[in-house]
C-alpha cells in the first residue's frame, strides 16, 4: 500500500500598506539599514503600538475574498521569544481570536478538475527585522527596517495531497492577494513566504507526524522541498523509524531539507493578550465598506471571460490568473476577435515575457499597441505571419505598430494584379514543376505558394495568393 | 515544593537570565514563597466569571496609514544608544543558523 | 516661611504677581537639592544647566505676556519618564547610559504648560518595589526619619516633595507606587483613572496597571498638574478619548451630601493601630464636613495581592524582554555568543527583585501554568472590579488607610519579598480595577512618621477625589507639616 502525503501551508503575506502595522515608519523595501525605524519599531523603552487602519482593511478584504467569517472582535497577543531581529522580545500577533476565521479557496488542477482547500484562519501580525550574517566576520548585523511590516498569516487546512496541489494552492493565493491589491506578492523580496507542514500516512489512516519546512520563497522550492520531504519521511517510516516533529529548513542549493536544531529548544512562547492594545472591534458597516470596495475576484472574472468573450475554461483560467493579465486582455480584446486575442496573449506575449523573465506588469508592449497589432491582422493590413515579425520588433524595441509596418514595408499586398504578377514570375521560373503539377502532382501546389510568398517577402495576402495561384495553375496554358 | 532549582533553571533559561548555580536554591525558596502567596487564588470560586484583560472597556483605535519621512541623522541618534554598531547595523555575536 | 515651603499653587501666584522670577525659583531649588539631597538621594540625575535655560525662557515668555498654566514652575520627573537628551535610568543599571531620543507624553505636556525640569528622581528599579531599596542608584531615605524607607516605587518623588526639594513631581503607580510613598512621606498623590494620563514614553512595568500621576503637597497642587498631564494621546492605544479634565476648576465642589463608603476589609488584622485611629478620625472629619458614612464590602480585596503578583510579573516579564543589550542598555563584556550575551547582560543589568519578578512572570505564563495562574488571576481581577462596581452603586467614594504600617526601617524587608509585597495590600485592588485613588496625609504616629488615608473613586472620579481632598486640606493642616532637615554643605 502506497503512502499519501498530507500538506498544509502557512503563508506570510506582507501587506502593501504605506506605513508599518504599529508605527508610521515607511515599509518601502531596500532602504539604508535601520533608516525606517523609530522608537516604536526599535522597541525603545516606553514606546507603544497603535494599529494601522489599512492593515485591518486589507485583512478584511482577504477574509471576504475567501468567503471567511470576519471576527467582529479579535485580540492581539504577544508571542514571547528572544531573537536579535525581534526587538521587543515578543512578536505582536493574533493568537486565540484572529481577525479572519474559516474560509476556502477553489483550485483548478492541471487535469482540469477542481478542488476546495480549506482556510483555517488568517491573522494580523508584525514582521521581524533581518539578520545579516555575511557582512561581518565575527558578528551578525541587525537591520530593523522590516521589523513591524504588517503581515497577514494565512493558515490552510491540511487538505493538499500532492506537491502540485500545494503549488496550485500557493499560486492561487498569490494571484488572489495581488488581485485584491493587498500585497505586491514579491517573492524575491520576501513579501510572500510559505511554510509547509508535511506528513505521510497510509490512505485512510490518521495523520502522521509532520515536519514544518520554513521560509519557502518560490513555487519551485515549495515543490522540491515537499518532494524531498516525502522521500525522507518514507525512508524513515519504511525502515521502521519515527518522523520527529520539528522545524526544517530547505537548502535550495542542495535541494534538501535539514533540521533547525537550535530553534527547537524549549519553544514556549508564553502567549498572552497584549496589554498595550485593546480588542479590535469591527462594525458591520466597516466590513460592508470593505466589501463594496472589493475588485472582481478571479473566479468571477474567469466565469465572465467565458461568457462575455466565449473563451474556453482553460483560456479564461490562464488569462485571469493575474489581475494585470486580465486587465491587459480586456484592453486588447475589446471589439476584436476574442479567441484571436486570447491566442496571441497566451502564446506569443506570455512566451516572450517568459523568455525575457519579465512580468505582465512590466510588459514592454503596451496593451494599446498589442490591440493595434491584432486590429491590423483583422483589417488585413498585415498577415498573421507578418504580425509575428511586427510583434518581435514591438517587444524588443517598442515603437508604434503602424510605424513598424510602414518603416519595414510590411503592409500586406492585396492588389490582385500585383499578386498575379508575382505568381506569373514564379511559374515562369519553374516550368518543370508547372508541368509536373499539371500532370497530376498536386502536392507541388504548396511549393508554388511558398515561392510566391517568398517573392512577396511574406506580404502577399495568403487567401488571394492561393486563389490566384490556383486559377493560374488550373488554367490550361 | 513546586519551585525546585530545576524549575528555576528552566524558567531562567526561558527568560534569558544567567543565574549563578550558587544562587539557585535561595531564588527557588523565594519564588516558592511568592507561589504560596499567589496560590491563594485557587480558593476563589470563579466559575462562569469572564476574564478581565484590561481596565478599559474600549476598543482598539486605528491609525491612518500614513508614512512619515525618516533620515539618516535621526537613525544615527538611535544608533548612539547601541553598545555595538557598525555601518548602520546593530551588532550581535555571530548567529549560526 | 522660605521660598521652598510654598506649594505649587502659591509659587504660581508669586510668579504671576512677579514677586519672584522663574530663574530665582530654579536657582533656589537647585541649591536646596545640592545641599539637602545628599542625605536623601532622591535625585538620580540633575538637569541644572538646562533647567536654568528653561527658567530664563519662562521669564522671557512671561514678560511677553504668556499665560501658560505652569509657566516657570520647577518640577522633577520620576526617572521612569523618557526625557529627550537627558539620561533616563528607570532606577536600573540596565539603563545607566541610556539617553532617550524622545520625550514621554507626560514630559511633553508638562513642558508645554511651562514647567522647568530640575531633574530625574530616584525610584525602585523598573518601579518594582515598595521601599525604594531596589534602585541601582542607592536607597532613598525618608525625610521624616532617614533611618526609614520613603516607600516605593516613586520614593524619590515622595521624598523630594516632602523635603521641599521640589514643589511637585511626577510618579507612576502600578500597585500603589504613588500612594504608598506619598503616605510614608506625608504628601498628596493621585493615581488617576487608567487611561487618563498617557503611558507613551513611560517605561512600562505592567501595561494594564501602570498609570502616571501627580505627587505634591496638596490636592490643589495635584489638580494643577493633572490639568496639564491628563488628556487623550493618539500614541497610546490605551489612552481614553475623554481623558482630559478640568481638575482645578472642580476643586470647590462641596463635600456635603456625598456618600462615603468605609470597607471594614481595610481595617482588618495587620493594620497598625495608630493608623486605624488616625484614619477613623479623618473619616469623622469628613463626616463633620457633611459627608454621609456608609459601610461597603470589598470581599475580594484579600486576594488582590495574589492576583497582582501573577498579572504584574506576567506583563513585566514580557515588557522587559526588550532589554537584551542589543539596541541600548547594558551589554555584558563576558559573552562569547548570542545566548550568553542575552543571559549575562540581563543578569548583570537587572537587580535581584526585577529578576525575581521576571522569573515569576515567565513561570505563570509558561506552558501548563497559564490557565491555573494567569487566567485565574484575570478572573479574580473581574471579581475585584465587580466589588467596586457594587460599592460605587451605593457610595461616591471609599475611604480607608493607604498602608497597613507607617514607613518601615531600611533593610527590614529586603530579604522577605512577600512581606514587602504586603505593604501594598490596600492599594493594589485599585490598579487591578483601573479606578482612581488619592493619598492624603491625615496624621502622624507617635514616632513622628506620617500617616496617609486613601480615597478611592469610581472611574473618572479623579476630579471628585481632588475636590474632597482639597476640602479636607482646607479643614486640616496635616499636609502643611514639614520634616526637619538640616542643610549640609555639599
Ligand atoms: Mg506567525
Ligand atoms: Zn517605526
């Protein structure tokens, strides 16, 4: 009997507020060390926290988006432990009563099936600072710019049963927080980080002992770490051993997880309600105001794309996978052939972005230009094939679609007389093939198309070319 | 006695306090005395009594999300109180992960 | 009568009439501190030069027509309040060299009202103590008898005000730390309703109990300080939106018709008989001023100390975790790695009583004990609040002794923490409930030590307490007595 993996994820999402969660320091990434600090986030004696309204609203927005209960009264607690990047000696977090209760996320898996993953809770807390181990030989440097950045910690149920399900969940969550504009989701900068709880069991049996893998900051690392962990635990179990409940780190270079022995010692966080903060009480009207400001959510947008644009589920899913891509699509497709637009975005555009390592947000081709390109296909100024050439220039160098077409002389030849002239020249140059064709070698038709298109430098209107060529060839000489 | 020297050691480690071995018994005895004082609570019937975390029956006020400017001169004033710092960073003995 | 014998309100009138200048006043008090304080040790840090700068400015501002309420009046702060650019130690070795880069709200508000800051006052380390003997800067002496403690933790404030080294001072009260030393030193001190005075910049001991308040020679002087100190502070989430008040303006409210509760729980075993006698006499005096005396019950007062010694250390153990030798404060020279840095710095930086409370607090919050101790204490806290609620449905005020004994001798209780804790047996319930309470001098023992009575009020009855205190002080002269202290040439 085979092993079944059980995965639950804890995702830390940095909320994209202007200021920190309990003080008015900026949250901007990449400042001089400790520049974005003040008495509150440095934990100077006597400094006190005051809660950021925007962090609360963003947490509510998330809760509403996953259909969760929003707790009308939630409590901030202190999680006590010593670490140099934790200036107060405790982290302010929500413990017993978080702001967001049970909700769920609907995944579409690679094979097209759908799966619901439960969300246990989501709570507000503050981020820690950063320890820089490399800068000095005998010391660790502490930069507290990040200390106090608002985090939403989203805890899932142990509902995932494969690494790919875990990745699908994380991707869906990632898209969602960006849709909601509650986080920039930048995984390199640590704005979106994931801990994975992984255990194995025989199907139908109770959950096994889990290991928690900390700080996975890419989808690929998540997948690799779970795969490694599955093998590791399977080896232990099959050799009669016991999995130890512990925290592990993923080493991306080696592709393996290893135990964080040091942190395990006496994990007694002594949580208690933070006496510097009062209960967070939310009025119904407050929640409704946030609800009214919610954007269209991914699932609803996908449905609308299928209905309004007549797109297949797969296309609608891809195009709504990020809010920026969906917005881009809507600009391009409006009033044009929706499927043509979908194909171009999913094929050429995403392909080019992928190759250049760029995101849709930083796409060098503005949506308006992409739209113009497709318009020129539809109005037959250029052929689809030429359009690819135009697109390449557009992507590499920018500029205007019409200018590129003019500058490079790519305008499609639609004058029947001009096309006929080209064809006649080709036929005249290849008398042998013409004879063979006429003798019944039909396959040579493609040869003539190719030659004529080549002679037109690809600009001949393909349908006209076909039609005139056939007329000429079929006409007895 | 619930406050043994082991309890003191464990608690001191949790609280990051180095207590000299020689003091442990004395500290344990004093803490035991305090424990006897607070043990009196167990005799108070509290069934159905709500907890009181705070004297104020108010709710958490919210701060408008506005970031204030920060400058290096201000940061350097903060760093002046640091026993050891360099290059704008607070320094601690090397942390090995 | 010498200049330093005047209280704050008197000095204010003298300044307003321009009979004295702020510079004269400041110079006089600084001189007196230098000559008298060596035998008391009530100050940790003097602000001499700067105080004179502030005094000159005050005189200029008065000449320019400024009418700031406390313009040119010298005060001193308990060394628990952060003062920008001026060392703030909290009585601890941990903060021996700490210079706050910002002012506590209380400091800011009193400065805006025009006060001149003479210096920072001694206190029990991190406000943990009832005798001022836990200070790293030496025990403070009681001006009435220098063999005795001044009480704590605001012992430096109480001693300095009683010794006429400063007309008024700030203090903080977590379990009696304003009222108990005020009683031991024969001065007037108010622990305001929780939330009326901002805690921002005041170094935290137990956040849900701490409250700053005035310590002065009369209720009238306390009211003057409260006018400036109280008020909503958006930097403190626990600051009450209606914190501000008109304390001085409410002083003339008559006592006649008030219902004053007397709880027999406050007169039980262990109360010094001379204190019982004097407090009962004071109650009779209030009755003669037209108050009606009503018996009330506070059945859970007996376990208040127990609940307090769970909750206050629990909060303190966490509040003091920030003192790790990294960003400020004492850092051990005897540490080779991070854990040693934490453990040694904290061991060397904190005194024995602070360490004891950190240990108790860490213990009651730790896995397996949280429910039995911490949650249980929070439930008992509810019951204590309920006791007061029931009582204040019947009466306007409750009166009793502030302390079970008068000031005790130095070193009498240092080896027995629990007996020290019981010095606050009458004051602690007030902090747990969050209500206001006032200490008023109401007599002396045969040995010449001051006796204090405590007036407790319902939430936001701070003005009422001060008004009753004022009426009592109009009718009595206990608060006008002064200790006999020799000036020594320093
Ligand atoms: Mg967390
Ligand atoms: Zn800050």
